């Protein structure tokens, strides 16, 4: 979704941190990262420090959405809620660690552009 929403964005040199989940074994997933010149970075097996950032986000996701808004009727409801949560998290939720701005505002400022509308996910 991030690649799709930023179709004119230069991803070369971007590092995608993830765990050793099933997506890392997907040929299409790996091919798509390669096409976008994104470097995949997976932590070493059993080292929780390598996976701290994704696990921190997963904790927020579960606390702010899954446990607070459940119980869920089916997978489709969770998927739709997840899409809305990611949009809210990136476009409307202010983050203390980003000087009280949203991630999309921080990214636009970081790259020196006013293209937050184009970058919105």
C-alpha cells in the first residue's frame, strides 16, 4: 500500500524492517521490494531487540484497535478496520516522538516538500 500510494516516490535505499514472518518467504513480496529498490532487513532469529520497532507498532495496533474495538465478526471486518487504523495512524494521529505532528507531516517536512496530500495513505 505504501508503494502504491507513492507511485512517483523514490524508494531506493529505503530499508524495510520486518520479522521473519511468512511474507519474507513470498517470491512476489521479495520481487516487489526489489523492483522498488527497497532493501529488506530481517532480524536474527530469537533476538527481540532486532524486532523492537515492528513489535512496538503491533502492540499499539492491538491496544488501540483490536482489543478496544473487538470482538470482531469476521476477517473482513478486521481488514477494513486495519485499513482505517493505518490511515488514522499516519494522517491524523500526532506522535510525541515526531515533535507532535503526524507521520505524514513529518515525512513531508523531512523531504522538504508540501506534498502531504500526495503522500497520504
